[in-house]
């Protein structure tokens, strides 16, 4: 029955990505060209055996939409941000960052990410109280019974979506101009807004690739962590670079429940192939009308508060650098992973220079 668990995990993550895909369309990104990104990543993971898939990521979409004033600026931000990340991936800088900072600071950052995800889940309940709390309730009950993230995301997302459609008669209207099945070249432009956006997006992705990538690797239960951060970064950068020139949406590293499947590599590939088919066939607008964004609140809450935070907080607080790791945790939780990581790095190397060892 391994194939069923793999398939359910893939479907759960697909349903998780659909609300973010709808968010991308709302920002003016075309979904048809984004087929390229999922197809490329599926091929790379198939050849390399990587367990970390990529998908739509709400954080990068929100940042790009906030900093870019129109589609051309947003596509340019993604394009130049991808160039920066490709350089980081090809030079192997990401894995060196992990080695230099050490397990405690990395654990503090990942524990902070756990708090961020749980907080995001609770914020979703404010936007849609019934669907949000139903999703959390379904996720908590499912996880307590099964201790399995695959069933947790599948049942909470599907159950909440069914409730939204049949009880609340949920439907979301979508713009037509982003759903066309065609390619449209977007010529990159360069200005201060694009430069600021590209650097900000690169900083966000550095933190996300380290934290989300390592968390996805942790979820496999394999040691050492099976995620190659440099390969993941290079793949994500190439995918974003290609799709940005065609007006497509960015796809980034995610925390994926496919890592909990019996065959995490196969489950991740299945997920990305399904997403590619959905985008290529133009089904996302039709499916997305019936999946509220709050349907993923339960999965995010369990993932953050129960799976990620306890183990990584224990790692962060056990050792000589517990104070720095604790500060890293707090800054990550209230700001973002990159800010937390940089704070930990600065404290680790500056305090000994001024005679304040930890």
C-alpha cells in the first residue's frame, strides 16, 4: 500500500499549493508558463533522488507583490533574484553557511520557523473562522490518531474544502487575463525597485532554502539529512529564471508532506507532475474556486507546533551557544528566517571579539 500513501501525500501537497497558485494569479502572474518550473524540478529530482520538491510559496509571492508595482517589475524581481540564488547554489555557499553556523543556531532558526507556521495557521482562522478552526480540529484529531502527516494534510484540506463547498457554498472569482494558455515574453527591466526586490527575494530564499529544505529532510527520518541544499537552490533558481521571462509565477522551496511518504522522492515527483498537468491543462482556476486558503491552517499548525518546534528547540537550547540560539529563535519567529540567521551569525562571531564569550 506504499503507492497509496505516496499518492495521498502528493495530492495533499497539491491541494496545499492551490491557494498559493490562486494568490499568484491575483498578482497578475500567468499559471501556464509555470508548468516549466514544475517539469524541470520533477526531472532533476528524478535523476538526483532529491526528496525536496518546489511549489508555490506564499512568502515569496507576498514579498514580490508588495515590492513590484506591475507585472514587468515583479517578473524582473524574480529573474534577477534567481540569478543571485543560482550563483549561491553553484558555488556551494548554502551548505558552507550551515557548516559554519552549527547545529544550535540552525536549530534555533528552524524552531522559530515552527512558531511562524503555527502563528500563520491561527491568523488564517481570523480570516475564515469556521473553515480555519475546522481545518485545525481535523488536523489535530487526525494526527493524534495516526501520527502521520500524510493523512493529516489530506483529511484536513479535503474535509475543510468539502465543508466550504457544500455548507458555505464557497466559490472564488478569478481574473481572466492570467489564465490564458500561451507564452508571453516579458523583457526584464532594471531599476532601484527591481534591485531592492531581487536582493530581498534572495535573502528570503536563503533563509527558506536552509530552514524549509532541512525541515523537509528531517521529515524523512533519515540521517544524515538527505537534502542537498546547493542542488535545491540551483534547481529553484533555474526554474524561476525560465518562468519569469514568460510572466509565470515564482516557485520556491516548501515544507512538503511528501517527505513523510514511504518513498519521499517518488511522492515529490508525483506532486510536481500533477501540478504541471493542472497548470498545463488550465485546471487551476476551476479547481481553485473551491479550495479556501484557510484549508491548510490545520496542517501548518501541526507542522509548526508539534513537529518542527519541539525537536529543534531542544537542539537549540542544548549546548554552550544556547543564548545565541535562543535569540535566533525569537528573531526568526517575529521577523523571518534570514533575519534570525543573520542575527545568530553576527552574535556568534562578534561577541568573542569584544570579550563576551558564550
